[in-house]
C-alpha cells in the first residue's frame, strides 16, 4: 500500500518537483510523517509567492488576493468567496501571466491545494495555518515596502531585515521543528528542548533566506528592491541613486550580512547535530550544504559576477547530494560543512 494520500499523489509529484526544484530532493527524502504536511505547506507558500511576484497584476489586486488566500487557509471565507470562486479568480488573473509552465500550473491548481489542506486536522493543520499566516504577512509587507521598480526602495533597519527573514524563512524552521516534536519521537538528541531546537531552526531558515538576498542583490535592484538596510548603507555615504546605478557599491554592507548569514548557517549545523533520525538529518542537511556551497561561491564572486547572479550548478547539486549521502552522521556532516565552506 502506498504511503501517499490521493492529494499528495496528484500534487506532490511533477507539480511539486517543478516549482520546488532542488528543495524537492529534501521533500522526497523526508520521513512519511513529515513529508505530506511539509510538501503541502511548501506548495501553498509557493502559490502565495507567485501571486505576490506577478508584477503584471496591480499591487492592489495582489494584496487583495493574498489576504483572501490567507483567509481561506485559516478556515474562513475570502471576502465572501468560496475556494472554487477564489481559484477561478487566480486562474483568470494570474495564470496567463506566467511565462514558466510550472508557475502557470501552480496557479491553475489552487483549488486542489486548498482541498488538500482540507484533509489535514489537529496540530498539523494548526501548524500549517500558523506558518502560512506568517509567510503571507511577509509577502504583504514586501508589496507595501516595494510598490514599484522605480525608484528603488530599501528596508530601513537591521531589525526590519531580521523580521523579514523570519517571516519568509525563519518561521519555516520553527514550523519544521514543531512538526518533528509533535509527529515523531526520538528525533532529537536526549536533553534537547523544543525551545532550543526552535531557536536554532529559526536561525537556520534566516540563514538560507540571507543567502538568497545576498545572491540576488543585482536582480532585486532591477525590481526596485534593496533588502540591505538604509541606515547601514547611508552610513557609508551611499545614496539610492548610486545603488540603483551600481548595486555593487553595497559591498561593505553586503559583507557584514554575508558574515551574519554564515553564522546563521553554523547554527543550522548545530541543529543538524541535534538530530538523531538519520533520514530526517539527511533531508535537513541538503539545503544547509547547498546554502554553504552558495556562500562559498559568493565569497569569491567579482562585482560583475555578483550582479549577474551566482548560482550553484546542477553538477554542484549532484555532488552535494552524493556527498551528503556519504556523510550522513553528525561528525561527517560537520566535516562536509567545513569542506564546502573552504571550497
């Protein structure tokens, strides 16, 4: 008998793989108890993300539909819209604007994703709703802070950036850890507390999001976004006009947040070392090792390479997959972490 539910079979295969890319390796490696709720939460989060990122649609409508989506996820009605009506609006207003076939398919399956959510119950449902509420609030804040590509807009303080990284990724570490404690036994080392694991999981998620911000500094600037805090870059005498002309001028601030990201990922390594469940440790290690590998590439990137966008190649991904498989012990993963960091 298959461990997969009907909805997981329908949505958790090709669609999930096409929108999650390398993270799909993590999702499929998860133990059965965690695979379905985390896959569903990821699919819902990616749906919200695509709604938020569809710039061909007005900011007002994107904010309106994000609010409606959150209302439906929380078990209410979306401004008097039922899931079927909401899904039809998403198809009509968003699907046709997606150049990526996977994103278009995602917009066409919103009703099925909500139906999958309807099969969840108890603590799993509460955890999914809580993490989606936090993620969607981060996306709504993004749309409010960055209303257009011109002129460039920036986050103001380090506290804003820290809050943003929590809302879009750190909360995922909290969600993931909560499910581990509630749905499985013997996952963490004896003596490890829920609070300790959650604190490390949040930092792990924040670190992965900082990797994305550091990697996408050039791309974000073209979209009118600067996530590095204004009070830090203005202290270096920089102006919005300079950043818009040449985002590489942010290097001094970029380097400071590079160091913070690296420390957050080291907290992720400590999180891994608390895990006793081998399959879960392996699934959790994949994004960590890929994140460290990306930071190692970023550290050596020239300004031109940084602005063009630094990516881990498919060959790198395949190698990380193999190395993580062969190193799946607390000691082995610590060695692999250091090897990637110094590469």
